[in-house]
C-alpha cells in the first residue's frame, strides 16, 4: 500500500509540481492550499505531512500546534525562513524536520523516505527492552531490575528511554536535554549531568553493572 502524503502550501504551482513528482515515486498525494483546508484533510490520516510555514491566515506553525496532539506522523516544514528562532519555533510546535526553499526534489524525496523509514522502525520496535538483569517496559514507562522497580522521575525515565532506544550512540547534554525536555523547554542542559548522576545512584542500589557510560568531551551513551 502506498504511503500517503499531505502537502499544505498556498503556492499552487509548487503543489502541482510536488504532486506530480511524488506520484511518480508511487506516493498517494493529498493537497491543501491553506491551513484551514489542511486541518480538514488531517482526517484522511496521512503518513507524513509537508507543511509550508509562511501562509496567509493560519500559518504552518499554528497548523502544526493544532494537529500535533491528534496525529503522530512526521511533520516536515517547507520554509523560506532561515532565522534560527523560526526553526526553533517550528520544531517546538511539534515539527520533526524542515527543508529550506528552494530545495532540490531529490533532497526532499530523501528526507521523506528517511522519516517514513524511521517511523516504520518506531512502530515495529518492541515495547520491551531486556538487558541482563534490567528490563524496561516502554508502554508502562517502568524500569525493573530483577523484581525491583526503580523509583524514577519523569525526566529520569525519559533519559533512560531515549538512551536505551539508541544503544551505543553518544549524545551530548544539549541533545539529551532537547529530546527529553523539549526544544522549547526553559532551563539549562547542565541539569542532564545531575539527572544521570541520580539515575546511576538508583541503579547502583540493585546492580553493579554500569549501563550509562560517560564519553569525556562528547557526552553519554547506553552500553550495548
């Protein structure tokens, strides 16, 4: 079954071009020429949304804010804006990525493909993780060692979930903070150091195994 892409953009010529190109790539294409029409077509359950930022009336960032709690699919902003704050606003509203206009069609196709593959892997990922004496239930958001459950705060669990879903990969404090606290969080990424210290202390109550490894000058990773 073909993936379904919803494109929301007030540039009708661009809509026609993207529709023609992406249909050649065997996608099913839905188009909307403004934010309100785009909201109405969310009910068609697209697999990914391409969303123009700068539209009259309801802009793309407002559309994203309204639909983010209702759809889980990736949202890719199409924008001529290059200001860093605009990028931050887009991501903090719930967007997953952005591509600057004018863009090459091959680049857009590659971005779409990457997000769809990532989403497929996420859906297929097991809801449980087992590593030695440790087990994580991602649905229940619990961490267990043997028969004991760790008493974790929301942020502590969030760090464990993020690192265990990307074992062996090194992430710096800023990246961990953004993923766990959100792009628009008001705070300091240095809090990650304290959170990881607390997680390690709680783990050490039940096991001598070192699960979170510090890579000096780079960040942290979950040992495979």
